[in-house]
RNA sequence: GCCGCGGUGGCGGAACUGGUAGACGCGCUGGACUUAAAAUCCAGUUGUAGAGAUACAGUGCGGGUUCGAUUCCCGCCCGCGGCACCA
């Protein structure tokens, strides 16, 4: 009988008691660092989707360890941030209390699944001993000018009552609560991630083991575009309008210039603008539009001309109209564009509506009519000395012209914005800065770190742009560390992504009080060899962490430029109704129940068997009974009540060795589903043999090989059966099996016989049969003769070991 | 609009660098065991025709290359994901 509950409990206890998974640096062995994206411990606990990635990393960790690697496989908690705080507010408990309780529950749920985590390295981002180093790293950035105070309008979530980074938005809504985000000017701390944009982009090419999809998302997010900035003089003033374009080659087609309504230049030109009242009204109108209304691609392009203002095209000295229009964004480029309606869709639409001149300057030499913008490259016409060049040459020559005449230069722009890093909320790391009237902003001395998050009566957000910390006067009021005068602490806290920017480094050295991580430990363990988590982090955590890591590299804290060598993304497990698992749909499956009904091993095997690892798949509890049956069959093979004789079977032995090869390769490739299928085929073979012959086709050593193959996937049952066949030490201290090259070569090969590419017969031939022999036999097959009869064989195709094809 | 990924039985999915399409699992159908049910075991399970051997069709659609295409090429359709008035 397969008593999974007893077996699983027994081994989970033994593994803990023997410290089986605790790991130390061992210079004699190669290291392997396999990491999960650590969870935020929510009050709802785990659903069956969460462990999918953890099962995969556990399989890899166990296999690598058996292969002789020193494996680091840690786990911890990302417990700061809005979700924890909102949960606490809703349930009227202190976030710390809620988090502690949730962690206990999460840990219990994880241990039910038998993961090989080294819990001695557990970390928690809300632990002052941990966030001391988050604050420390922030201070290093501040010292280097990478953290700065900004007063520009930012995303404000009226429900969460805090500022948010661009990365925290989904379709213009707060990623946490779904509320439409507003733009609100507000003092905030910002990290200069744009300084690292080029490196974050270029170094993606140094990551061949990252999935292309994730790299592509990051490329999109960083959004590099190469172009030029051009100064258009404003007639009768000393001022310029600087525009950014990627299509300098179209500049002779520029028939007007557009400023974003928020562009400061408009205010400066107030006196020159004859219709200022009208312009001001337009600016007001735009201000009242939400971002969503503004960026609706289908809406008509509105705008207003600036009467009395003309800009001068530096290439042909032509005077052009200047508009204010909200199809130009102030937050990208220079907040101004040169409009070339003939060669840009948006300018074209605007020009049609406002009846403006459309001048074609790029041709593809086919037709001349323009009923829409021609946006491809081509040959320049009507472009003065540049006429006749193709677009690419022209861009080069024209940017030389810009620089020579001091009217602009080449320029690279990025879509990624600096990271809005402060939150007006309670549950986060305090930003370790002090505001002094005399000295300005002063860093908290490193010896005073951590700045501990104080206890507070009300941790509800204030909504005023101040965090609840501002109300705790005895915490806020401090002496300036520089001049000793009365000063105030910064009261904003860090965002939820702060602590996760570097947590993977802390596992290397979790108790170090002298440094974020000791150099020798970093040298031994870094970088992370395998990182597994959800694709939703592609443009959030994964960009932020790469940014911090590069910074830590620059200041000499870590020795590698990239933190994660290979990255796999886990596909979601959907509910049985194919919707995302959520309380809202009532389709959540709890792993505790599944472990109770089917066992942890069956659950592990099922989640890996569902389909390709990176693909989303709908849950099906019936499928779980399939993997359970598989494990029952395995158990039956080893059932000691039947003392079956051993009668070796060559086919099954060969199958065993083929399975070793396949399972080894498939696990390395993350093809867990086909690895399991191969194991099922082997087990079916053994079971069938056992039933027919009342004997086992494999001896004890061979059965041991099979158990090792199964052990990363179903650790409890494998360990139990391993003990049953008389092994004293844990199976995870044994070595990964190797296949015998000689045994996996087939002696008999099945040839496919085709006539005109259609299957007509199958032929069993010895492996060493010659081409002649195979063809002769093939031709004599009954199923083949009738297709060849009375026809002339034009050609015979022979693929050794595979097939014969007669072409008639 | 741009970029990426995908489309294979009733379902999840397999198929190495072009070589037996549907492995493995679920479900379903029939049978054995049972007073009965569950569990278990055995057989079948892409469609059409046929009692059957077998034949033909078949991997989103239309073409092409090839002795041979789920796989390669060209042109479409649909779904998912990312980015997006980004100049």
C-alpha cells in the first residue's frame, strides 16, 4: 500500500533533523545557485499555482546536488509594500503581525511539498537586520547622485494614496488596486535608472540563457531610439524650440512645429502669442483630460496655433507655424516635434484636420499620390543639397550638418523613466535621509543604520502627500548629523520593489553585520545560475534588480555585472474554468487539500506533467489522479510482501538506460513533462513484465538507478523505496545515474518502407544490415509488392537506420 | 500600428538537425472481478468507408519546394503576451 501521508511526513522530518539541505562554501566542488522569486506572504496562503516554479527549481537543485555540485537553494519573504499593508488595514491588524502570521502559514505550506530549501539562510525584507542594507545601498546611490529629489508630476493612486512608478501601472491603472491613476505634482525621491538605460539594454545580449520573450519585453520597456535634436529659432526672439526626431532625413518636409501643451516654453512665449487666451484655454482643457483620454489613438487630433510665433527651419531657413497640441507628450524627448505630415501618420492626420501643407520629400519612385503618410525610408527629393541621397545616408550627413552649424546634434532617447522611489505609506523601509535647514539633505550616518520603522498608532495613509511617519514627531525630529541643528527625517518610505533588488545576494551571507555581502562569499556563489519566476516581473523586479546589481558592481560590492545567468519563466496555472485563479472567481485550488488527497509527490509530478513549463495550463484534478496512479505502480514494483524473483530482461534494461539519457536531458532542458512521460513508459514496461512473468526484469542495482531518476520529481517516495532496498544513506547523497552507451544501441531496427513517400510496410532488420540487404528485404515485403507491381522504380532513397523509400 | 509567442484527437499535450503524426496522461466506450458500487485489471478510442485486412483524408487557411512537410519558403486568418500619439 502506498501510504503517502506517512511516508511524506516521515521524510520531511528526517531531512530537517539531519540538516540534509544545509550548504556551505566548498571550494573543492563546483557551485550551483538556483533561485526562486521569493514570495510576498499574502493572507490567502498559497494556491496550487504558486509552487509550480518552486517544484521546478527543487528538481534542478536535487539533480545538480546529485551531480556533485554544491547547491545553494534558499527561500525568503518579500514582505514590505502595499499588498501587505492593505491586507493589514482591511483586517485591522498591524502589518508586522499579519506578515509574521502569514509567513508561518506559507512556510508550513511549502514544507508540505518537501522542498530542499536551506532554511538556515531564510531572509525577510522587513527585518531591520536585512533592510539596514537596503538603506545602505540606497545611501550609496544618493552619494553618487543617483537618488534625487524631484517635484515633477507623478502617477498618484487616489485609492492607495501614494505616488507610483511607471512600472507600477497596468494600462494607466494602479497595478495593485486597479484604480485609475492621476498625475499629481509632488515631492518625491527618484532613482536615476536612465543613467543605466544603455547598459541595461546592451547587456541583454550577454544573456544567452534568458528567454528571448523576457529580453524583448525589457528592450521594449527601455525603448531606445536613435535620432537627433534640432534647434528651431523662434523668429524675433533669442529663444529656440528644440525638437527630437528619428527622421532627420524628412526635415525638408517639415511644415510646422508642435509643442506639448505642458511645455514650459509656452509660458515663456506668452507675450508673443497673440491669441494667448485661446491657447491658455486649450492648455486648461488638456490638463483636465486623463491620460487614457489623451492617449486614445482613435480620437481626433486637437491643437491650437500660436499666432504671431514662427519657427525657422535651420536647413532651409523656412518660417513655419507653431502649434500647441496634446498629441505631443511633454514627458518624451524634448516635448516638441517637427511635424512632417507627408511622412508621419500623426502629423498627417493633424495636417488634414487643420488644413496644413503636406510636402513630400521622400520617394520610393513608384507613385506620387499621398492619401496617407509615407513612413518608409526612401530617396530624398526637394531637400536642397541632400536631394538624391537615400534616407540612411541623409540622416548621417544631415546630423553632421547640425553639428557643424551648431543647430543640434545626434541624440538617443529612452522611453524608460527615472524610478519614482518614494511612497507615502507606512509599511516600507524608511528612506535614511535627514532634512536640515542649513545643510540641506543629509545622509543618516552608516553607523546609525538601520533607521528602524517606528511603531505608530495609525498607519493609514494620510493622502496629503506625507506618509503616516510624519505624525510621529519624536521620530521625525532629530539633530542634523552634520551641524547638530534641529532637523527632520525624511518620512517617505521605499516602494515594494526596494528590498527585492538585492535579496539574492543576502542569501550568500545572511547574517553578516559588517557588509551587505562578504566578498569571498560573493565570489564563490555569484552569479545566480538559474532564476525562475513569473513573466509579470520582466519589466519590474527584473529591471530594477539588474539596475541595482550594476550599481553594486560599479562600487565594488559584487564581482559580476549581471546577477542572473539564466532565467526561466513559469507559465501560470489557471483555474479549472480556464480563468486566472482568484478568490473573485471562486476557482482557487489549495495545495493543502491536494496533498491530503493525493500526496505531495503526486502533486509535484502532476504540476510538472501538465504541459510545457513556461506555458499557461488549466488545472484539472482528474489529471492528478493519473500521476498518483503512476506512483502507486512504482510503489507496487518495490512491494516487499511479494518476494519476486529476478529474471533479467534485455529490452527493459535497454529501456532503463534510454530513460536515464532522456530524463537527464529533459530535466536540464526544463522539459519535465516529457521526462515524466519517459518514466511512465519505463514503469509501465516493468509493471507489465512483472504481471506476465511474476518476476522483476531489473536487479536491485538497476532498480536503484530508476529510483535516482525519480527522486528529484518525487523525493519522498523515492527516499522511502531507497531505504526499502537497503540503502543506509539518503538517496540525495547518492550520485546521479549515467547511462551505458552500449546498452542504448538497438540491435534490431525497425525500418519504415515507403512507396512515393507513403508508408506501406515496416521492416525489422539487424542494426548491422547493409543498405543492399535492407532494400532487398523491403522490396519483398507483401505490403510493398502490390505498390511496386508493374511500375518502374525511378529512385530508391535509403536513410540508414530509418527508412527506405521507392519512387515509382 | 510595431515586436514576440502560439494554432496538432473529446481534453492537456508528444514528434530529434524534414523521415511511422497523435507518445504519455485525462476523459469516454466495452469487458473482467463484485450481490452492487468504488478501486483495480484487460481491450478500444483522429475522421470517413468496410465485418475485416485495408484504403482514402487529416497538424488554422491558400499556394510552393521536396522522393517525403506538423517541421522549410511565400501569402493570409485566428488566439495570447509585451510596447504604443515615444516623434
